[in-house]
C-alpha cells in the first residue's frame, strides 16, 4: 500500500470522525433548543437548581422517559362534569372562607391527577410529571402550592390566597381538558362554561 493511499485513508477516516462529531453536537444543540422552548420557565428553574445545563437537560429528559411509562388517561364526560362542578363550588366559597377554598382547590388538583393516572404521593413528582405535557401551568402550580403551605401556616393574606385560587383555576382547566388560552374558563363537553371566573368570584 503506497504512502498516498495511506494518507488518503487517514484523511477519509478523520473526515468521517469529524462528521460524526458534528452530527452529535448538532443533535445535542437541537435537543437543547427543544427542551428550552418546550419547558420555558421550568427549564430555567431547573437550571438554577442544578447549576449545570447538561445536568438540567438530563433531568428533563429523564422526566419525559418516566412520563412515557405512566398510564395517564383523559377524563370521561361524567368525571369532567363532576370535577367542574366541584371547582365551581370552591370558587363560590372563596368569599366566605378563603382558607378552605385554597385547601380544597389543592385537594381537587390531587384528586383529578389521581383519577387521570398520575402518581400523587409527592408534590415535586406531581409538578415534574405535569411539566412534561403542561409546562405552561407548572409554575402556577408551584406558586399556588407555596401559598397553600403559607395558608396552612397562617402567613398568607387574602390577596395571596386569591392569587393561589386563580393559579389553581388555570391548572384545573388544563387537567379537565379546557383551553386556558381562551380566558373564559374553557368548555365542558363542547359547551362554553357559564360560571364566572375565579377573578370575578373573588373580587
């Protein structure tokens, strides 16, 4: 084998390696961009927690893999109507007893998630599982939960509790399958909800 042939083979091998490395780097970049775009604030929150971008993306990828193993289902029409009715009752009770409204709102979220097939024993696990399909509301869940804990400790005021119930509303609408982007509370079984919003009930 001549020197020219050997040099040519080495060049080809190096080129193949360079292309492979470039492919891996491009794949990682696209994956990183996807995770940042999908998770948004939850990506930044996790990054602040881990302090490392690679660890953050590994954690978010692990969430997705774990979520694929869950048997999460949609609610039936009857279940959806039942939970929507429960939520209306909670909203109506806010004016008379905001502490109980926050408590019941948190419990309703857990109940709906349990019915849909989410593990519910640990709050952080619930938030992580929720973030995979619904990253737009997970920060609201974290905020509401924080106020719920402050309410239990007696350190939350009525305005904070009002904010918590509003945040729970966005989460419950999402879990029930409502379109939270419409601003009207979504629809139940194709009908627009006739109930006042949380903001209207808690004014």
